C-alpha cells in the first residue's frame, strides 16, 4: 500500500509541476488501530500546517456507502481547513 501511495503521490506532484502550481505534498502512514483515520489526517494537516486537504473518494452511494462509510466524508465534516475531494474512476 505504501509503495502504491508513493507512486500516486509522485504522479500528482508531476501534474502540479507541469501546471506551474506551488504545492507541498506529504504521504502519511496511518494504522487504523490507533484512532480514527479522519482525525489522524486532520491532525497531520494542522501540524504541517496545510492550507488545503486534497483527498480521493470512491463516490460510493446507497448501501455500500452506508456500510463502508467514507474517510473522505469524515474529513470534510470535521476539518477546520478547506477539503478538495477528487472522485476516482468507477470500477466495473
């Protein structure tokens, strides 16, 4: 998972560079057994301090959203700074 996260982060950094966008990025390793993931993300953003949290979402709806929940939704609900949600491609 970490290697996949690093790969995706590097791809996004390259897109930002090509767009001449000022940015900083950080890959955060979390253990779900040590508290709520949403709060860990926000704590890291506050400590950074980040101006914006960008987070991916699967865009689930209905029963799958009800049972699986959404880390992204949790971040949006409790973050003190703006959050940009990026919807992933639908998997069939």
